[in-house]
C-alpha cells in the first residue's frame, strides 16, 4: 500500500466574492497517493535544547545567509555527524 500525502487547499481570498459551493467542488483533493517507489517519510521527533544567545544568533545568521531555516540547517549538521551510524 502506498503512503498518502495530505495537503490543504488554499482558502478563498477575502477580497474577492467567491461562490463557496464552487470553491469546495473545484479545489484540489486533500489526499493524494504517493508514487509506489517513493519511500514513506520517516516519522519526526521533537528535540528541545537550551542554547546561549550568542550561539543562537550565530546559527540564525548562518541559516539566513544560506536561505534555509534554522531547523533545516541544524538537521543537516546533525545528519552529517550522526546520520547512518547504527
């Protein structure tokens, strides 16, 4: 059985007058099948840690300079150091 990807359609803009029935009938499906050869995404776990402000600022500046989120930057660094080690 292939995994499922759930996405939410965009809300109609409040500036426009929208026929709600038409919007519901014509919006994108909320559930779409993932290709069978695509692996299921791994379940994520949350990690909370306290950092000194200076370190937080350094990470934030680096992430901004690279155009990524802090979470993505840190995930990549952790994966490089700890990933694929069993």
